[in-house]
């Protein structure tokens, strides 16, 4: 069973917090975005209240896990471990934990108020941003937990000193379930700029650059498939859980999505085509750099997941659709089909918003490769103002997937990948899926369920339970591989062996695109 309590359900159910979409945005527009910590506790109370009125038999649940929004952090006041371990089952959680936090408003993933702290942490590493990325999997990002903790220590040292434990949203929820402080799991922990992703241990340099005595406040790290503890007596007595029910480490929403999408094998790639676009891939040998993020896999003890984020996703495709395809996906698809793969050597860069990958400002750039024949040696490109409408449509689609292929290959993605799983709103579009298959040269699957993070948490609960039963880590593929592939993914094969020549032509076009992209970044890039 999967339970979903998302930002969109918080607002109508808990209006007294007066959040907007579950968050408070600082009115002074300084980038500070937080959520009330107690709202999450009340949401849990409310969820259990609703569940206990259903027919659910809590005593049949063998293991519980969950998914928390990545990067967000919770600050437990000195003395709160005692409150947590002696919860009275006759009272709701909220009533007992009202005074358990040194900070009542948790910084969350949308916060971007810590630029100064990011630079300071990067500077503490000899080689700056790149060196920090090599150790922790990412350069410093404003939303990451380390810069958020540094800001609290620098500006509110009394509050920092009055904190005995800092949890992530995920380990905070696991703590409620076990009635004690739960460890931070390796996958979510990599979203903090504090963990050495290869050693799976706190990085001393990062800790020192962030705040004093931090290690004792963070506690231990643990694998995502590990047992956080047995369910607290509070839940046994109040809701009649079995006292042997295991709480498996909770993790972040991104790692859980990887588990829910069944990305388990090196060479697996997922492309999420939502408001923004995200690429997830699995590798044994990550190569973290200035772009993207590397986290230990939540379901493979030796594997890593790479995440690439593009701000210009569906909204930019919509912009091109509105300008050149009569505001209709049907017309857009017809125009896409009218044009030939490779777009006759026309390459487009479409940034309706400031892009993260590559770091380029708003602007559309178009190039035509002269005398394009599919081989690029010695061929020059020429910048043009606009393409004809069908080429604009193909330009925005091919441009995005060539960029994804180039950046994923830089991270060590095998070419071709083993398979691609497409999700998000635009994955409903078969013409787009065909373009993905042609550019990457592999089968493209789509998922039947969109809530991959909550599904992933449920899958991990079963995985952790099984590992515990067998006395150690067990590859998750043993658990379900064949069955799950058949039941939860529908295959959309659109490239066969005959098209491999086209894939290699796309490879050449991708190199040209990367060359132009690098020049644009040098000329216009923000970092
Ligand atoms: P979110 O990131 O907000 O969860 P979704 O995954 O729901 O977003 O995707 C929404 C986007 O999907 C919309 O912005 C829309 O442009 C895009 N979309 C919906 N249908 C199609 C389609 N047939 N072709 C291309 N894009 C589509």
C-alpha cells in the first residue's frame, strides 16, 4: 500500500498553517522558503486518523518506509530525544512535540538564500567547486542542507547551539516512527554537500567548512535498505501495529523515484518530461563534475544514481508549440513528422528560462550546419535568426535530447543506454518518444503510474525487509525484476537494429552541438 500526502493535499487539509502550496515564501523576496515543521507532524496525525477509520489492519504490515522531500531539514531542540522516546499513545503526536524543535520553520528544497554560504563551503575545498563535487557528488547548491545549516550557524548561533540533532525530512519522519533519532540514509545524505559519496561517511572538510560540532548533531549515516528500528510502542498501542514491524530507512523523493522507476542496472536511464526535465541514470562508476548530482543508489549497495536537471522542459516546448504549431500538440506532432530526423543539420538552443544545464541565460539560438550530410568533419555552422515552423518544432525536441545524451555520456552513460524509461506529462506524446529512441538508440518504456517516489518507498520497504531477513544486502533485482518489468512498465520499442546508422549520425550532431554549447557558455554563461 502506498500513502501520499503531498504539498497539494496539505493546504486544503491544514489551512490554519496559512501556507501557499505547503510553503512560506519570505515576503522580502530574499529567497528564503520554509515549511512549518509541525505541519508535517500534524499531517501524519491526520493521515493515521483517516487510516484508522478505514479497514486497514495495521497488524499485517511487516515494514514501513517513506519518501521525504530532498534537502529539507529539521532541527531538534536539546532534550527532545527524551520526548521522542516516551510518547504517550493516548495523545496525538502534535500535542507532544510542539516544543521539540529549536527552529519551527524548516528550510526546504525551494530555498535559494544561501549563495554566500555555498561559495564559502566551495572555497574550503582546495580546488573549489569541482573538488567539492568530486567528494560530495555536487558542487554547492543553495537548497542543499550543508549551506542551509551554515546559514543558521552564522546568523543564529544560539539556535544552532540549542539543537541536539539535525534530521533531513526523510530521517525526521523515520524518527517519529521509531521513537528515536533515525540515521540519515546514504542516498538522501548525498543531497547535503556534507557526505563523501565514495566513502559513504561525513566529509571532515565539508563538516568543518559548515559549522562546529556538526558530526554529533548529524548522527550516523546508514544504507537506504537498512533497518532504522522497530516501530515505536506509540504506534503499536495507538494503532495496533505488530510490535515486530520494521521501519526501513526513509529516503529522499529523488532516490525513491529511482527505486519506483525500477532503475536498477548500470545503463538504465529515466527521462522525466514534466514542467522541467530531469534525467536519472544508474552507473557503477560516477564522475561527478560541475553539473548534475551524484547520489549513492537507494537499492544497489555499489551503484550510484546521477541526476541532471533542466529548467527548460515542457514550458519551453509549449512556447515553441504556441509560436509555431497553432498552440496544439496535434499540429506540433504533424510538423515533427513532416521533418526528417537530424533536421537537415539545423540545431536549436531554446532557453525560455535561465537554464541550469548548461548555465545559460534566457534566449533562443539557432544554427544551420552548411552542406549537412550526416558526417560532420570540417563542416561549419552558421547562426540564423529563425527556422521554418516544422524545423523549429524538431529543433526544440532534438536539441533537448541531444543535450541530454551529451551530458549523460559525460557522466559515463553507456552509448546506447540499456533502456530508457520516460515519465511526466510529455511522455504521453508518441512522437516525442520516437525522437528519444532515435537519438539515444535504445528501447523506450513508459510507466503506467506517475507517483514513482511513493511507489519507490514501498518497494524499498519490501527490499529492506528482505535484506534484514536474509541477514545482509541482497540485490533488488532478485526481488522482482521480471515480474515488475511486465506489470508496471509498458514497452514502446521504436528503434530497431536498422536505425543504428542514424544513432551514430546523431552522435556526430551531438558533438557539434556540444562544441557550440561550450562556446555559448564561454560567451554568455553565468558560471
Ligand atoms: P509536473 O512537472 O508539474 O508534474 P507533468 O509531468 O504533469 O508536470 O507535465 C506537465 C506538462 O506536460 C505540461 O506542461 C505540458 O506541456 C506537457 N504535456 C502534456 N501533454 C503533452 C503532449 N501530448 N505532448 C507534449 N507535452 C505534453
